[in-house]
C-alpha cells in the first residue's frame, strides 16, 4: 500500500501563498499592479490551487485527477 504524500502538497500550497504575499507586498509605481506582476500572481495562484486539490484528494478518497 502506498503512503500518502499529501503533506508535500500542503507545503507547496503554503509556499505558493507566501510567494503571492511577497509579490503583493512589493510597492508598485502609481499604486497599480503591472500586467507582468498580475501574470505571475495568476500562475502562482493556479499552482497553489492544484497543490491544494492534490493535498485534499486523498482525504476525500477521490482518485488523483489525470493531468492533460
């Protein structure tokens, strides 16, 4: 029987959330976020969502989704 590695996905989600907080903490010129920063935040948010889904999947007893 394979051991659950959901702790790793929780750690990835926390690390991604810290990266998003760091990106939002950096002051921007004019008080607006640049498109590049918004793109980085979007990519990291997608990775955080995927890691959270993979962490929660074993607890809900659903199979891991197939990544296309």
